[in-house]
C-alpha cells in the first residue's frame, strides 16, 4: 500500500537551513514507509510577502537552483516522490511554484500558483502580487511511479473550488496543497481541505509552516497542523500544532475507487449550465451586502 507524508518546519532566509529540514523530515517519513512527501509553500525561504522589499527578490532561484538540486538529491537518496515548493525566478519573472521530483531525482512536473491574492489583509503593507506573476502552467497532473496520479494547488488556491476541481478533472487522485497560513485562517483550515476532498472525491494532503520564520514576518506564528484527508472528508493524518513534524498516512486507492462509484459527483455535473463561472466577473464592490 502507498503511504504519503506532509512535512512542516519554520523557514529561514538561508536556503541551506531549509533544505536540512527537508532532509530530516524526508528521512523520518521514509523510516515510516512513506513513498511521497510534500513540504510547505515557498519552503526554500521565508514567506516573503510579509513586506514589499525589492531586496527579497534575491531569495528566488531558477528551476535548477541550488536548493532544488539539493531536493532532487534527497528524493533520489530515499527513492521517494518529493513535492518541493520554492520561490522561482524565470528570467525576469517570479513565481510561487512547486516541482514534483521523482525517486531518481528527476522532475516529473511543475506547478505555478494559479490564484495569486491581491489583498493585503495578512500583512498590512504587502501583497503577493508584488512578488509573483499568475501561474501559467494550468493544472497539470502526473502519474507517479507509485501508481497514484498527483496534482498540486498552492495555499490561496484552496479557497476557490475551481483549482481543485480542474486538477480532479485532469485526473488527480491525490492533491498536494503546500500552504503558509497563520491563526487568522485557522477557522477555515480544516473545513476547506475537507470540502475539496469530498467534492472531488480524492485525497488532499496539505503542508503548513510551523512557528515563526527566521528573519521573516515579525510576531507572525504559523500553526502547523499539516493534514491528510481521505476522499470521504475524514482527517487521517495530522501533524503537531507546535513543533517541526511529519504526518504519514496510508493511501487507499480502493477506497477512492469505491467512493467514486458511490458518489456520482462527476457524472452528475452539467457543464453546459455553468457558463457564469467563466463569463461573469464580480468585483467586491458589486457584491450586495446583507441587509
């Protein structure tokens, strides 16, 4: 049976410190029999959008940058699939990205965060759009060597139903969700992940940060609790709320197949009736307020 893992740690501006955490947690999950592991959003550095500072662009790296190469070696050492999210520099453009690395250290797939939020409510003087361009790779899915098809969405993507649904329609059976989120989002944390799992009848595995980033957002604490949710919406793995940790759970593809035969959510869809999703755009000012 396949086992999957989600790892969590606090970030640093020094990529070598982050990759050591990736190394520790990959080794720990491998010892527990895991075949696939995912790490938090932007795990090669701190969560940079806590301030708008042009100097922080220097923390980005290309797809063949030093931390990604090191992550390739870790995947190869443990013969695992490793989802490695990183701050990507591609020429003059920057993305919030994640690569899926195969057990031989090869790139299987790359995803770029599709829904880049414009709000500044988390950190009053910063926006992700200052750093990241919109994702331009669609919602790819890859068949891994362990027999499970994997898709990715990143952090804010999980707030909308469409990104997860697109990944599911493209064949994902397991959706990894690298995240950086703090107590302000705690009330929605488990709710949204379980909803994405149920409505798309797939496994959802989310990796969050823990604690406080080193030289990151001041007095901003990430609550961890990285989760693994099965296709029935049940939480089957949960990491610590206070410490660096890894959660491991078995992946039961037979359960997934049974649920898809029982729940006809895909067969009962009526795509021809959903034009409003792609043809209408609503600004916050246009939304009618209650009362």
